[in-house]
C-alpha cells in the first residue's frame, strides 16, 4: 500500500464521515416511532440505540418519581439535580408522565401504542398483560406493532416467575462472572452494567429485524429477550468445549488462552494490553523487545506452539518483564512501528481528552438547552449516509407532556389540564433525579 | 392475518403459556425467516466481531458467505490451548453457523476481480483489513459501490477509518479493544487488596469487545437496510469494537466532564447502587441486590436484621459505607448456602411477605448453568448434529420471536466446501474454471 494512495484514502474518509456534516444528512430510522415503558438500563438502551438512528422515542414514566435510574448515579451525587447515570441511555427522547394504574392512563397509553411502530417494556413477565396493556391487548390495537419484552429470564420458563433480575444477576447466572477475574481470588463484577447494555443492543437488533419483516409483510410480532441469555451468547467457546471435552472453564486472569500472546500488563505509568497472535505480529513484538531470536525459537515461533500452556506461561513472563520497564506511550509507539496490537487501559479522563475520539464523535460534545455543555460517549457505529446522532439530553419526568399529547393525540391544553388534575398525567417530583435544574427559567421545554 | 397466532387458543390462558406457545423453540423451523432476502459476503480475517455480525444475520435467514484464503481463516486457529475439533478451532466452530464457506486469495489480482464480481450480487460486504487496505486493492467501498450502489459495506478496525489515529496500522483484537473501552479500568480488585497481580484492571474472561462490536455491526447493517428500503441506496459503515464497548461504559465520560472524577476499581462492590454485590456463602458466592430504600428494607427483612436500616438509611449511606455493609451481609450469608438464600428471597417475593424487590443468584460456573433446565426449556443451548463436524453443543440465538424466530441450521463447513456451489450460482463458473483457479491457488 503506497503512502500516496493511503493519504488519498484518508482524505476521502475524512470528508465522507465528517463530524461537522452529520446534521446535514438524513436519519436511517426517520418515521419510526418507539414507545418506551422501561426503567433502569436494559429497556432504556434498547430504545436509545434506535433513537440514535433517528427513531422518535416517547418514553413513558410513572409520575412523579419516574424511572428508577433517575436515582442511580455515581456515589449518589447529582449534577444540576439530575442523575449522571440516567444520561447515557436516555438521549433525544420525549419524556411523558402517565399513571398506568388508572384506566384513563391505560387508555392514553393504548392510543400512543396505536400510533407507534415499536414498543419496548421491561416489566417482570406477565405484568403488563395483567394491567391490560401487554402484547395480547396491544396487538388488537395495532397488528403492525413490534413488541419488545425485555426481561431477566424471559417471558416463560421456570426462572421467569418470582425472580427479579438486574444486570449483575445476568452476569452471575450466565457464567460470565465464573470465567472472569483471577483464579483463587473472590469473584468480581464487571465495572459497567454490561448485561443491560449488551442486552439493549441485542433487543434493538431484533427490533430492526422485525421491522424488515414488517416492511415485507405488514406483520408485527412479539420479541421475548432475556438479558441472561444475551450474555450466555457472548461466552465464545465456553459451551462448545464443555460439550466436547466435559472440561469446565474458570477464571484465567488477564490472559487469553486462545490468542497468544494477549494480556494486560502493568507498565511504568499504568496498564497496557498487548496482543500479537499472528506470527508476523509476534515477530514484530519480539523485535520491539530486542529479542528477535525469540520469534525463531520453536517453542514460540508459531501460534500453535505458543498456545501450549507451558510455552504461553514462559512467554507471557518475558513480555511482562519487558513491559514493566516501559511507559504506556512507548509500548503503543512500538506497536505501531512493529505491527502488533497494544493499547492503554483507558481511564474516563483518557477518553474525555482524546482528540481522536472527539473527531469521530465517539466522545460527543453538544449543548443542551437545559443542561448546557454536555460531553458523553457518542454513538458507536459511523454510517456515511445516515449517521447516528445525539440531539438533546435526558429530561425531567413529564417534560414533554404537552408536546406529545397535543401533537400525537390532539388533546387541547384544557383536556391535558383535566388529566393532570385527575392525576392521570403528571410530571416530576420535587426531588433530585426527577426535577429540572435550579437555574431552569420555568419556560423552556425542549 | 398471522400464521404465528393461528395455533394459540385465543381464550384467556395464562400469559406464560401464551408466550411459550407463541415463541415455542420447537416450532421455529415451521416459521419464515426475516432476512431470507439478504445476501452477505463476510471476507473478514481473524476477527470475531465481524464473525458475530455475520452469525446474527445468518441466524435470521440471510445467505452468508464466508471468504477465506485458500489455507483457511486464521480465526480457525484462535482456540484455547490449541484445541481443535476436526482441524478447526472452537471459537470458529461457534461463529460459523449457517454460513457457506468459499476460498479466495485477495492477495492476487485475479482473486480481487472475483470478489468484485461477487459483490455485485451482495447486499452486505463485511471486512476487517487494516483501514485503506481494501481500497488500495481496488475492492473497498469506493470501488464496489460504483458496481453496486445498493451495497452496505461494513468495515471493522480498532481505530476506525477516519480520525487522527486512523492511519496507525493496528490489528484488531479483543483484549486491546477491551482496554481502550475503559471497562477493565473500572473492573477488578483495588490496589492493595490481595496479591499485586490480581489487584489490577481486569478484562472480561470472554471476548466481550468482539461480541459487542459484532452486535453493533448487525444493528447498524439493519439500520442501513431500513434506510435502503426508503432510499434505494447503500452506504459505508465504519465500526470499532473499542468504541462499541466504550459506548456502554455507564456514566464514565459525563462524570469526568461534570466533576472531573474517575471511577476506580471496587472488586465486587458498586459505586452507583448498594447492596448490589457478590457475597460469600457457605458453599459458594451469591449475587444479592436490594439498593433502593424500599428494596433494602425488603433485604433486611429477609435477613432478619431490621436494625441495619438505621445505620444504612439512605442510598448515599449504603454506597459510602459499602465495605462495612458488605461485612454485615457476609456475616449473614456465611451461615447459609446459596440455594438457601435463593429460597428465602423467593419465599419473600412470591408470598409477598413484605415490601421491596430483592434479587439474588448463585454464582454459576458454566457447568452449573448448563445443568439448569430453564435454559434447555427455552432453547438457549442446542446440540447441533452437523453433517461435517458431528454433534456440537452451541449457544443458540438469544431471541424468542413469534413470527420470524432465528435458528441454527448447521454449525460450520470445511474450508472451501462451498466453492463449487457458490461460484456456479453467482458467477457461472464450472468445473474446468475452478480447476484452473485452483491450479493458480486463487481459490
């Protein structure tokens, strides 16, 4: 690959994916409405991933407290009266407060479902069916509706009854925690809500599959997705090896038994992950370590030789010894020069300050009318014609009541007021997590 | 209107029964496939993010064709301790489902011409070369989209196709993407707790960055498909497993942005919610959660220790004094087995013995999960009888769907096993043509 042709390629991609032009391009899911009745992370991310691609998400919460995630925030601290844990899975949504315990509330909700393409809920199995607003009832109202039921254990099966679930329950029952961490040490939790987030990703994917089917046939359907089953899917070769050999998998620390060498190593100023699984990359790593002879040693020369446990052990010790004397940046630079993979274990600050991530919109800076300057993890996939985007930040409970009820259901201000007086419709409680910032002018409702 | 509902009695039956009948895994093969109008060409190399994307699309019915070099994809070698089954590694046998397998050497001009011809017939092309490589070969999105403007082209890499670091020649691997996502930084035991080696940023044991990357791959291909439905046009998708997993990193960047705070490791504790933690039991460990005020009340009821409510009255108390509260939990759980804890929690929940929702689960090793009937009832695991590879235990697609459920048809195919069929079907190449290509090692 010549330098000139590479330069021309990156000139072209820079133009094609230009962060500054995102809002000049159309949205992939324009015209798709998602009705969200969910809490915490699994359900909200399902809708959020669709919203990033342009679906209009109407998020229904029970007033005045709303989504529990409004009260899940680092060290129980709030910023501008809002939970920082609530922002990452609630972008560009329309926030509506409806009391679904009342018949009028249910009726309003049904009217919204009649005008929606996708509905997402994450109550325990059967709850909404009991309330009269589950799949069975909604499919009568709207046969084209794609109904996503997110849960811990699914809509049926022995564990679906009487067991609550959270992200970490899924981590625990799936076996994920059982294969993570160091042998002989207490088990650890993944530092993020991985079961929820990955679950939301899987559920949103199935919703788009169902949309494709609906485009072809006009038919909606029920999607039963359990977050524990999502994580089970990710455990790569775990189940197959058990089936073939009867050998169970345990924790193996930071090394990868299949890709050798691959591990996270301590270095002078932090930690760096290194991987050089292909033989050519391994030769590069050996050159970087000043040990070119290692690459010719029959114990290490091929991946198959390196995968032998005794060879892997001695090899990783040598790399560990070398890495300990380097700085993060030195190892990263050596990797670029010699053609293997190395990357720092990034901190939130590393990500926040990274010009590369900012240029790509993976760290997304924007100005919200209510919260001012925001900086968040941005949409991951970059689409050249219909790029994903964040428009505004999460809002207090019931923030868009008037907009949604007027625009979608044609209710007059007087009718909405009547619903408010009967507590069918409502907005935020006067408490941190639910209410607007103190500096809110009382007028702006974007 | 809907065949899926025809067999379900419309009388009011319990929801669980209704849902089970509607999504019965045993009836999957009677139902249509959502993506059976889609053709996918996956020419990725040694990349399980790409392979997971094509797996998902193939599970939903797409015709997925894997292109491997004549010697086979290096991904077939990525297997624990070198363990192979009939010459193929275990990681690959899991992510080859429903895919046809052909060979083609993209390092030869003739191979690249054949790829371009195949791509005319495709809806989706997936690759994982270093950014710019396919373009330099004349088979990148720029060139293929001229031949096929409806093409959706998905490229995987660690640093992406644009941005200040895009030109760094970095092969894409799981561990490096996990590191860049920042997730290991917040996972694991804190410094000073136990031996130095384990008091370190800790990766997930499985290839989680690759799987998250692959999940976003399928999501974004489907979004592009929705757009193509409206516009008739394809597009270029640039995806990095590192950024994909980073997107999931909770309040990481926003917390730093507003408070210049960085989340540090807390092992089995949690800084946003507590109790939401792993506790030692008589026979194993259990996860237990009861973190809001009312749920904590429920937990202390189950424990029979209502006196804990006062010193740990608020969410903030419980988070800031998590270590102390964790000790109290373990004093209680140390006397009980994980099963006894589960039974006590279920008794409280099912019989509504008091307020609050409490969740618990015994820490499973994979073997334990495999022994639970719940997953088998739901078709989460499947013993696939593969014509080429024999009986294999695989994790099935995770979705239950009433109208178009995903499914596994076969597990894998040997290298080049579908050459004859695919080259005949799409390019009209017969036996003599293939023989000539084989002689030149193009296929």
